[in-house]
C-alpha cells in the first residue's frame, strides 16, 4: 500500500510553487503588501482606455524608439552612470510599481531634497513649482533639456505597455507624498497614473498641492475618450511653452550673473585706482 506522506508532500510542494508563481505574476500586489490599498472599491479600468493606450503606444513606436535610442546615447556621453532611473510610485488602487524615467541627475544626487521641497510647498500652500525651476546643480546639462521637454518620461511608455500606467491620467505620486494625502484625496487613485493629464496641461506649476488633487479627482469623475483626446492634443503645446520658458529663465539667469560680475568689477575699480596711485 502506498504511503499518503509522499502525496501530501508533493501537494505541499505544488501549492508552494503555485503561490510563488502567483506572486511573480502580480509583482505590484506583492510590493504593496502591508500598505493600505487606496480605492479598493474603485471601478475597473475602461476597456476603451486600455485599448487606446496599447494602440497609440505600439503605432507610435517607430517614432519614439529611435528618439529613445538617441537619448540613451546622449546620457552616456554627458554623464557616467545608468541610462534609466527607477523609482517606486503609487499607482492604481494604491499598488506600488517601478516607474521608469531617463536619468537626468548626476549619480548619487540627494533625493531627500525633493521631499523637503514638497513638504514646504504643501505647508505653505504655494504653487507646485519644480525644484529645478530656479536651477538645480544635481541635474546635468543634457538632463535639463530632457526635463524641459518632458522626454525624460519617455520610458514610461513601457509602464503603459505593462498596464501600470496610462497615456492620460493623474501624475504618479511617491510613497511619502501619498502619506500626506487626506482620505478624500484617495479618489485620485481610481485611475491609472498617466504620462500626461488634466492637471499636467491645465494647472502644472500654477496650482497648489490640494488644487492638483481636486483637478485629478475631476478627471477621474469625467474621464472619457473625448477628454483624453483633448489632453493629448494640448500636451505638445504645453511642452513647447515649458521649453521656451526654460530658455527665457536661462537667459535671465545669465543676464543677472553678468550684472553681478559687472557690479563686483565696478566696486573694485576705486580700490584698484587707489592702489595704482599709491604706487
């Protein structure tokens, strides 16, 4: 008679293997284990939205893949270190995922500065101006161009293909940023985070933290193919405006630096004359 022990052992091994495969197939749920899942009663992602994400991303791949390759080469030429920057973000229903971006900062740059900057903006109620608006020594030269044009976010199309993001949706937030969200604000996680979005094209750098959340919630409640199309159509205009503003700011900073240098030189002239006369 065959013993029941080997059968039980095999069953346990199969159950363990099944659990392991399930965890591998659902990395986001595993990463978010122990976290409070936001919007657990959120409606499913509309089929039309997922279909549009896949169709637009795949059809445009002949355009963005060569650009991505050139950017990768540019990063290697301008800065030592990895091409991609990977960071955990909070996505749909509060699950964590690895968000991809082209690296625009120097290797070893202090990431805590962003957290301090965000906390200050939330407390003061000031507009959400990016930390590098007034210059950021952590960003290398080519990285500034990537940030100004939004091309540093091009790898997030991979997140779109994975189903972790959408082309249009709220900005993916960081875990410590989520910790500052009040209960009512968690409704923004009822949509996939996006490369562009309603707040990104209508309120970026001009609204406060809570105004941004309100705009994201408005998008969640009014999401439609027409609204997504309008946001996508407006995005290039907004990116072009941001790029022009970056050029203007750089010119102003260069002019201010020149005036400072000239003022310092003028201040030294009397001392130079005095020294020459004294000789």
